[in-house]
């Protein structure tokens, strides 16, 4: 349902925004939009409502939103839209585009912190979500209009990254595309590697593995590698150390100290699960599994220098172990959380090849962005260069 030709009128009452849309095809649609604080969303049982949405992700829960507030100093907003035969939800984060720079030490860090409030942007992941599997164009348009109004009210210069639900059918994806295009967003293709588990036997999943990883999984078993799910805080030091080694080899930033302990404390056991592989008692590989709505997402895969140098295939056994775990628990998908459509170096190419060895398929979807202040965007580009490490 296109939103072209709509007439909009907004009324503010008790924290709610009510939109009336006149559409050439549907007549008058009354849509009630509310912007909630974190405490209001909690009182409305936001997460319990999301759990009934077919395509909802943990990245739209209040649990995830409050973690962003704790770690990234984000300020989350919760928006609901009701009408047009259904309901929709969107949790978005307001963050500083200079967030990483503010954690630097010395004068540059203090200067970045002073400017952080000037350069604020929105982002969200996995939303909006709907009470039905098929998104309603009217509700989607109302939510995006509300984002615009909220951005102007708060002086936000951009929507830096907006990711709709990943596992949409193509018909639903097209509804999102049209709504975001009408609202003035730019679209960029992104991708992940997705293994569909539903309807497949374990033997069928094993047969899809590349022969290289079938061999290394078997070899890891012969090497005596064991895998355990853990929840003890003292094991998080192993996660932190192995991730730091992985980051140094891969040339990316390691998490801040105590990051894994904070994850463990913040997320319920059913949301974030922690797995560790050991060789002769020595921790050699770690992996986090994010679980929500029967969709399992692999996060933060890490392998120790010891495992690399001694050709211990712990990470390969880890991947197969998590495929088996997700399958046994009735998961719909196992998601490798990213795939580089245009890899810029051999390292990214290698990661792409590795992810495809486990029987999954490349799923392309859309990432959206919108600039409200081109001047601030140019200034933030300059600021990032100034504060770059």
C-alpha cells in the first residue's frame, strides 16, 4: 500500500501522537502512535509482546536496548503504532557518532566528549516488527514519520543505520523498500549467511558441510577438543583474552574490559549463551549464541593463538556443535551474522569462504540511512578523521 497522496494531521496528547491518513485506496485510516520511555515500555511488557511477533529479533527488545544504554551511552526510544488492522513496534537508539572517540584518553578524548552531544544519530536493528508476518504499509509509514518528528525534536542529524527484520519474505521486503524510499531513505545492500534448520535432519545438515570442515571436525574430536556451555563469571576472562588475540590477528578493536562479564550479567540465560572449547583443559575457542524467537545468531567467534599455532581445530568443532544444538532445540535458522558483499582484502574473503563451508546460503537484505543535516554529516566526517586512532 503506497503512502503517496496521503494527508497527515498530527495531534499530541498525553505523550501520544495520533496520525490520520487519507489514502486513495483505503479511505481514512486512524493510526495511534505512542513514544514510550524505557520504564513505560517495561510497564507495557514490551518484550512479552515482541515474543509473539513472527519476525521479532532480540535486537528490538528492551533488554538489548538497556544494554546499549549501559555500554554505548545510547538513549533508547520505544515507538508503537496501532491501527490499519494490526500493531507495530520499533525500538531505536540515539547515540553519539563520536562514541568510540570519547573513550580515548587524553585531550582528544575530552574534546570528543565535549562534542558528542552535538553529533547525535539514530540507529536500529531488526525493526519495525509487526503483529502479523506481513508488514502493514500504513503502520510502517506512521512509524517512519514519527522517527522524523523525533529527530527534529532532538536535533538528531541522521539515521545512521536502520536494519529491518532480516528473515523477511520477499513480498514483505518490498513493502519495507517502498516505505523507506517514500520516507526519503537511502538503501544499501548488506548480507549474511543463513542456515535453514527447520525441515532438515541432522544427517542432511551434515551432508551439506564442505568436505574440509567435515575432516577438521572429525580431527578436532580425535585431538580431544571438548565444548561446554558456561555461565560462570570467572570463565569470562578466557572469552576476553581469546577475543583480544583474535582482534589483534584480524586488525579490529577488541571489546572494552569486562565486556563479557557485563553481557553475562545483563542478558537472561535464554538470550545470550556462552560456549567455550578446551584442548587438554586449555581454553582455545569461544562463541556467543544469541537466541530469540527460534532464530539463533552466532556472535563474537574467537580462536586462541595457541589453537592457530598448533592446528587445533576447536573452532570448527564449535560451529558443528552449535549447528547440532540449534537443530536439537527446534531453531528455524542459524545466522552467521554478516557476509561481505564486496570484500576489500584477503582476510574478508577468507571469512566469507569459511562461513559458506557450513551449508548456509547468502541472504541479501537492506540497510537504510537518512541525513537530516548535510552540514553536520560533513563535520562528523572531518571529526572522525581528527579523532581517528
